[in-house]
C-alpha cells in the first residue's frame, strides 16, 4: 500500500508538476495530489483491481484540459495588448507617411479604430480625431493669447494707477459725478420728458433684449453727461421681467439710485395724447424740426430680423402721432437699413435739443450707411439720377440731352 502511494507521488511529481510549474500553477496542484492519493487509497481499500493506471490517465486528461482553459484565460489579455500595440504601430507608420493621424489617442479611441469595418472607415475616423485635436489646440492657443493680453493690460493698468490715484483726479471725478447727478435731478423737475417704451419683450429673443438693455444703459449715460438732459421715463416696465433682470446685471447696486422714472403704467396714462409723438422709422411723416413742447417716445427694441411696422402698429393702436427722422432728406443713403440704435437716437435728439442743427445731429449716424450730406434739394437729385439712367440706356438720347442742358445750363 505504501509502495503504491510512493509510486503515485513520483508519477505526479515527474509528469504533472513540471507542466504546472511552466504554467505558473504549481501551488494549486499540491492539494489536488493529496486528494488524488486519498481517493486512490479509498479505492484500494474497497477493491484492489488493476484499473489504477486508467483512472490516472483520465485524471491527467481532466487536469490538462482545466490547465489549458486557465492558461487560455490568462493568455487572452496579452493577445489583446499585442493587438493594441500593433494598432499603435500602424498609426505611427501612417503618421510618418504623412496621413492625418492624431498625436494623442486613448485606448477607447484605439479600440473604436480597430472595430472599424473597412480601411476607409478607419481613415475617416482618424481624420475626425485629427481635426478634433487641431480645434482643441487652436482654442487653447486663443485662450493663452487672450490670457497674455489680459495680463499685459493689467500690467499697464497697474503702471498707470499711480497717476490715476492722485488726489486731484479723484476729487475731479467725484465733483463731476456730483455735477452730472445734479443736472439729472434738475431734469426730473424741469426737464423735457423722453419715454422709452418697454413693451416689446415678447417681440425679441433673449439676445436682442440683452442688446437693448446695453444700448439703453449707454443712452442713460449720454443723457446724464449732457448739458441739458432729458427726464427719462421707462413706461410699461414690469417687475421681474427680462428687462428688469438685465438692468440689475448691468447697474447692480446703482439700479436703485438712478435719477429716472420707472413705472408699469402706459405713457398714455401719464401724459396727454396730443403731446406724444412716437419716433419710428416706418412712419410716413417726416420730422422737420425738434419741438420742445412735445414728448417723444422711443421703442425699446433691437430688431435684428427687421420686423417692419411693429412700433408703427403700436402707435396706431393707441392713436398717437408718429414721426421719422429725415435721413433721406439730409443724407445720401447708400447701404443698410434706416434704423438707428437707441444710443445713436439719444445723441441725435440731444444735439437737436441743444443746437437745432440737423447736420450736427446726423453726424452720429454711422458713416458706413451714407455717402455724404445732401447739398441740393431731393427733387433735383432725383431728376439728375433719372436723366443719367436714361442716358445709359440710350432712350431718346438727343431729347434727354436737350432736357439736361435746359435744366442744368453751363455757367
């Protein structure tokens, strides 16, 4: 019995254990050899038959199959790693060949690249990653440049802070602010009212409302710094509206200290209708002179989509008089829409109020929209343009030339 056990141990050590040692599973086989010896000892106690070799062969087969399964599980990871390394080598070769290949690629992107069904799909995916990487680099470069410019501006500001913080300049700025505030306070008692109609929030997008509020802030600043400011009224102004939230963002703590009148009432409930004039570019009536006894209304609207007739319809609904600035009468209009921003409208009205000179007032119109000021009446200009067009087309050339000579004789 003992000799049989010793023989079995020698066979296991000589055949199975070296194989297991090569596969790094030697420690797992020692308990198996013990169980095998115990099972054989029990079999020998029951019946001493010459079938031990066959049982041992079957056990070897079972052990080898189990070891092969374990080895296959452990070998699958190196195979996957080798495939990823091969994919990285192909990418490096493509990069050296001058193809659009990203510099940095993650394992997930590499697996997606390996799962592409065709070579063209792989090229398209790599090009997508390459362009994405270029955009990231470009955005990063822009951010770095912006940061450098900001730091340079801060350095320059810090250098000039010494001069700005002098006592004389601080005293000058504080006294000027007091003077401006005093003028604005006087305008609330004695000044001519100017109404901003704040009922166009539903007609605009959020971006347009933000632009409107920024233009009104500039208008209020220009009005406060003028010699004879208007008394500004914000009519149809609702609390907790988009206008209100944007004004709080712009003014912050100064919103409650502004020397203006803010009300949710309509302007027809505050002022008499016969004194109200609604300024709109769609009005058929042209404004000739500035009337100091009238109350002008400006629509608080930035219209990027050029919705014509909105403010005109509002004025007609309320039965108010309308007027448009005489842009065509004084300007040779070339391109663009005949709509001005709210701060430009404020500067035009302030200049008209102070000087009553249309040429000075219309200098605030952007110069890209007109060629120059009109020197002759508009009717004569239209005649000359019609004559020139007929001369170009060659219709009754001699007759047109005679009319042109009669209308414009040589000096």
